[in-house]
């Protein structure tokens, strides 16, 4: 038996009547009155949409139109409206600096620092010692100077902003000389030539794509030259028949002509990963020791902190940036500075950095340690997956650094491989990434879901098991 469609729709209770129902008042008691009305209207609209075609069956009608059922539907609508859109996820892609997943996770110490500053007022631009106005840059400059071996340092809101500020302050209206092999493009179509144009700088390309010599730079210097630029190709490598001048040679050339040498390191590193057998990324201090006058690099990549652009180098060249009109538009907020300051403090000791900075830990964690964690997780997942006919295997895989850093580095890792005779990998993958609790993001390879344990943070093992169990509830035969 079915109700006539129009009769069913007319029989839906009005909002003002629902508001008088005890079940509705109890379910929505914590909501402001305007929001209560809004979500009840949304719940009724959903019911009307359900019955836009044929009328509902009698049992469905009785189940869905009672006050308690409508209140529950309205509560779900309210929860959707009030839930944050930016949510935590479990990264099991094996990409450490996954741009789409927020790049570097913060160290616990940085999280505590951000929470403390966010919860109230702070001395962001107030000098507690003198009682006078202070500078927000003072909170991190001393640490950056010490760690980089620089005379001065500034922080802006990302590395693209740092590049723009450096070029605007040092070379606006003049020329900047750069090798053709370093005219990079990074994510989002951010190109060095475009930034130079935006900064009012005329680009002078020298050399060839694969080989540029010191003489190429020297021939390009004119009275209009304001800066020599070196761009570290952190997101790709030129190999084979290639050549670039050594940093020291380029610095000597710049200084003979009274020019600054500026290097955009891109990812940048304060930790010497190369010394631990991970890639060949030069440290920031190496560049400055080699004679570079100004370097820029990211805060949320290899450094492992919040999104920021860091400028370090000689005080005489940073001073125009400090006073530049763009500085106010590009300056970092208090939460960024709190996270960055706390993270930088961990670089005072290499062992402390490896233990507490997630990016450093993940990039240097031995394969054997990853394999042990993988085995422990597999032991917990196997029984529940066996119930839903999902096969679990432990397999060797390769993790990546990501974030445009160390493109050739392969990190041996261990992963959980999920397959099912009843479901394609796409179904397993989609159900894992859409669980209401904490979404699980892995990757698909050869019709199997791969969950790379290297990028699972310590303490997230129980969350992973719970999320997989939640997804498995959809995988029962007929589910």
C-alpha cells in the first residue's frame, strides 16, 4: 500500500508544530532558535525530495515522519553545518610531504605552542622587557640566525612570497640574471619568470638548459644588473651532460661587481639529511657559508613546521625587505610564528630533531622500524578483515619525500596491501577515505589498496584500526 503523493506531502508537520514537540526540543536544545528552524526546514525538504516521485510505502511514512525521526534528521543536518570542513586524515600514501594533505605535520611541541597562543592574547608585537612596541620577527629571528649562520632573518607567509619580496626589494626596475636551466615551475603554475615580472624585474637568461658557465653570468652583467639569482632545482634534477658554476665562484663574481647573490632553495633544510644517507639536499647554512648573500626557503617542507617563507642572509640586503611596503601584506600571523619558533627550538640538537619533528623522523626512520609497525597493525586488522572477505598482505613498497623536495629519493618502506575477490580496489579506497570518523588516504596500485605505514604518525595506529573497522562495516556481502 502507498499513500497518494500529494496527501503525503500535505501531511508533513509544520515547523512551528515540530518546535513544540518534546523530542525535537530535546534533540536540538543546544542550537540557537534560528538554526533550529533552518535544520528542521532542511529535514522536511529532504523528506519532500524523497517523495518527489511515487508516494512512500506506509511503513516508510510512519518511520520517517514521526517527531523523533525528523528531529534526528535535523540533528544530522545541524552537525553537517557545524562540522569543520578542514578535517584530519590518516596519511598512508607513503608521501611524507603530501601537498594535498597539508604537507608537514607539526611537532607536538609546536602544537602546544600554537594552542597556547591561540587561546588568548600574546606578546606578538609587544616588548615585555621594555613595555614598548616590539616586532613580530624578533620571536624567530635569533633562532634562524643561529641555525642558518646568517646575520639577519625575516619570515613571510610562504616561500613564493619570500621570492616576491626579495626580488621587489633588491631588483625592482633593474635586471636579474639567472640560468636557463633554473627557470622552474612549481605547483599551481608558479613560475620564476612570472614572479620576476610581477616584482618589476627584467629577467636576463644566460647559458643553456643543461649547461651554464660562470662566463655566461659575467657577460650578462650590465649597469642595470641588480642581482644574480640561483634557483635550486629542488623538484627536479638535470643529469647527464650538465654544468653550473659552484656557489663560491658565483658569489665571488657577484661581489666583484657589488651585487648580491640570491639563492631560492625552495624546500630548504636545516637538518643535514645527506649526512644520514637521505638525498643530496644542501643545507641553508652551506649556501650561506659558500658566499650566498640571501637565501629563501619553505617552513612547511623539509624544515617540518608551519607554512612560511624564510629569508636569511646578510643584514645589509635584508634591511630593504624589512622596510618594504610588501612586508605588511606578506607578514606571518601569530600562529605561524608560534609553530615555527617551537619547531626551530628542536633543531638545537640533531637527536631531538629526529625524535620530535615528524618530517625528520619519517625521512630517517629505518626500514626495520617501519616493518615492525606494519606487522603490529596487520596483526590487529587481519581478524576483522577476514570477516568481510578482504585479503591483507604485508608488502615492500617505496615511499617518497614529496612537496617538491628530493625528487630522486626513494625510501624503502613496508605497507599493508588490501584486495577482495568481491570488490574492486576503487571501492575499498573510496570507503576508507569517506569514513565519518578519520578518513584513511592510501593509494591504488594494480587493483589493490596500499597503506604505507611510513607516513602513519606514532599514536595513530588505534585510529587506523577504528577507521578500517568502520569501512569494513560496508564490506559485508550484500553491503
